[in-house]
């Protein structure tokens, strides 16, 4: 009954079958068990990776590195994330 998921699967199957391309998607669901089985079935999903939450210092280090590469000022980027208000980030 999820039309958005149905559309995503149709588009993804078409793109992934063209020239062996892979689609990478991410979610912030609390558990991989919450991911629809249609997305992670064999043949459609080649791997899934669970990343731990970062503490504030690690998150700031990642953001600083990204900002350096893109020439984005760190302060405004950090403020947009509300980083100083959180204990961990994913």
C-alpha cells in the first residue's frame, strides 16, 4: 500500500539494471528491521551497513572535513545542524 516505495522500487530496478549501476540510499530508521523487505531482498540489495551514532566531537570533525573540501564555513553549517544542542548525531 506504500505508493512512494512502489514507485522507488520501479525506478530503482530500471536504473540499477542499466549498465550495472548501483543505487545507494540511506535512512535514519532506528532499526534495520524497520526497512521494508522489498528493499533488502537478495538480488536487489547487495549489502547494508549500519553506522554508529557519532559523538559531538566526531560529528564536528567530519563536518569540518566536508566544509574544508567544499569551501563552506564550518560555523553556519554546524549551526544549521543544531549540533551544539545534541549529545550524539547519526
